[in-house]
């Protein structure tokens, strides 16, 4: 089963190069693109104040992060959760940029961009020219948004996981007979190949009952075939 990690961050602002920091990070594990229920989630001490305009978006204030761990204290657990698997995020360059900035502060290497899967890019390719933020995509796919009163990394991850499933074909895509025709051909072949013929014995009473039943049928098709035998020219 293929593994991937879908993650999201909440921050003090929009630009890590101007000193903005991560205050929340959440990640969920996917197997074959479906959530397994295994999660990573923590609030962080950003080592700076949270601006009011940022609080209006995600709801976190300075009092919410008092005593929370610094990024350096959770980095090993986070990277362990990430493993070497693909990393999925919405507008992934934003989240990758913040994580890379946090990693650089503690002299750790950046995340490999080869691992990046951007659901915003997937959505734009599928729905060009229309809004493709998380709220819009949830509404488009009929995903319940009632709990999303503010941005929250863990809730956003769970919503994005549902969006990602839809963007990649839906929960029942594995049932498609066109997904791997060779696979289904093998199933049909094996079913015939492994089937053994079995002789069925018929008693005299059963044979007589069958003949009596057939006699009640009007122009059974096998009698028509017998009446008009197929010639060799018809093959």
C-alpha cells in the first residue's frame, strides 16, 4: 500500500523571510490516498507575537501558545512522521516555504521539492478559471464545512483529505473496470482455467418430470434449432 502524508500549517503571517513563524502544524497519514486515522498535531511557540490580522483568520492568540513547544523540540517527531513519503498540501509552496524556514533556523536541510504534491495545482488543472480555495472545493464536492468557523490545521487537513480523494478519482475509483483491464482479464481467465467439470446424475423420476415440464412449453428454442440445423456455410 502506498503511503503519503497530507499536512497544513497556521502561521503568524504570510512571509517566513520577514520573520513570520509557524504556530500550528497538523498532518494525517494516507494509505492508497485514503486517511488511516493516524495523525500528528501540535501548537507551537512562534517566539514572537501573533498579529491581530492573523488571529482573525485562524483564531489563535498569544495566550493560546504560552508554554507550547518550540519547533526545534518537535522537529524530529515531525520528520519521523513525514518519513520519506510524498507530502500533500494545498498551495504547497506556502507550507513548504515555512517549514524550510523553520528547518534552516536549526541548521536542518530543506524538504525535497520532489516530494511536493500541490492540491491547488491539481484543482486548477481540473477546474480552470474558477475559485479553488479549500472552501470552494468543499462546496463543489459536497463536503460538510459547518465546523470550519476559522482556519484550523487539523480540521483543514481532514477536509483537504476528502477533497484530495475527489480530485484523484473518488473513493470508489478502485472499482473501475477500466482501471486495469489486464487485471480483470486475468481474473476471468483464471476463473475459467480453474473450473472443473462435474457430472450430474439424473434419476428416472427427475427425467420424467423434466420431460413433462418441457411438453408444456410453446415452441422451445432448442426444438427450432433442431428443425433448422446450422450448415457448415453458416460458420
